[in-house]
């Protein structure tokens, strides 16, 4: 009766939450999708404790959602990239974003996702509202929206 | 540097997580979508502490995601129903389910979502793989899938 996890739930939602449901994990994945791959920049953007960020990244690597890719030899430094399994979390992030835009963004969406090249907005089935195409994460540009307070540059979403 | 929430993140993902990102909240919403509306049955299905369940339900009602609907007068008893804002979380649940089916269900999906009447499976854009229609939550039946251990009856998803 005092279980702290979902381990006896034979449910794909519960199993997903076991891997990505910890506080901050989804925000870390947002950063990686937006092209932030290095510890220091993530820490600065999220403002979380370094030990928490380190533990969450470690768990994401263990789960096969992120992988470490070396970018410097001396001293050795790695950055974090999405695996194919990690890229598959894109629909989860878009679903959370779309709900928040609709129900928790009184000043309008802080970020707008657009179909790269075409410029149409994404609907909540990740289709382009302009051309009707199914949009994949590598076909998306994230732009500051009307609700933005501290604008980030427009970025190509990066998987 | 030791913030425990996402309150300074001007981000629709963060704001959604503030409302539904607490442990167990998504599992409670799964129950309601599957037609479980009463405290005792939720508590039995989820096996969580009563005080935790009570606190999560309270917060979902305060956030306007669930509403209390009386079903008995003496003694007064209410059940929990999704509001329109709550029904809009359907894409989040399907996205979590689909990822878990793909990456965390070695014995196959415990639950399969089908287009009611048509019988086609839902793809990860919530379209029917058989007839191609966009499927809404009230057009869905949840059936035990190949990975089920403790089968539940087939249920009409209930919003």
C-alpha cells in the first residue's frame, strides 16, 4: 500500500514513466531536442542542481535513450545525443507542449513548432496545418512564440 | 540552484508537468480514461496509499482536469469525471503508451487500443491503421494485448 513506484503495473504508460517520469527528465530531453547537448549548457538553461542533472543523464544513458559522444580528447569530454529510442519520445514532448499551449499558456505559446521549409504550424497529431504532411522531428523548427519572455534563437530541432 | 520545480521555465512542457507530472497522476488519469471513476476502485487498481491518491485527485480537481460528480445522496458520494481540459490529455497518454509498447514491452503490448466499430489499431498519431480516420478518445476500445498478465475486460474508453 505504500509502494513508491509503478513496478507491479503491467502497463506501457507506467513503464514509460519509470524511465522518463522523474522530475526534470522530460525537461532535459527538451533541451537535447532543442540542440543543447552539453552538461554545462543544460545546467545553465535548467538551473537545476548539478548532482540531479548528472543522475538524470546517467539514467537516460543507462536506459538507452541518450548516448555519450566524445567531442574533445584532451581533456576527454562527451556530449549527449538522442538514440533512436530517444527520438521516439518526440510524440510525448509534442503532446505535453500542445496541451500546455492550450491550457497553461495565458500569454500564448512561448515556443511555436513549424514545419521546416513549409512554415506551417504543427497540429496535435504532428501534422503540418499548411501542407497536411506528417512531420518528423528532423523537419521541425522551434521559433519563439507570442508568449515568450526570454527569447531563444530559432533553432532547428536536433535529434 | 536547488529549485524543486519548473516554475521559472516559461515553457508549455514545464507547465503541463507542473499539473500532471507528479508521480501517480498520469496513472490516475489512465484509470479515469478506462472508466474507473471512484476512489475505492482506483485505490484497489493502483495499490497506492489513500492519502497520496486523495491528494492527487484534489489537485486534479483544483486544476480543472477532473470534476466531482455526485452519484449518491445518503451518504453523499461523488465520483471523478474528466473535464474537457482533462480529455485533452488523451494525446499525452497515447504517446506514453505507444512509446512503452515499442520500447518497454518485451512480451508485447499489455493493452491494445482499437478504433471502435472498425477494429483497426491506433498508430502513434492516433489515426486508425485500417481506415485512416483520426480517432478521438470516445472512438476507442481498450483490449487486453499479447503482453497482458492480469487481463482486464475490454472497455470502451470513457471520457
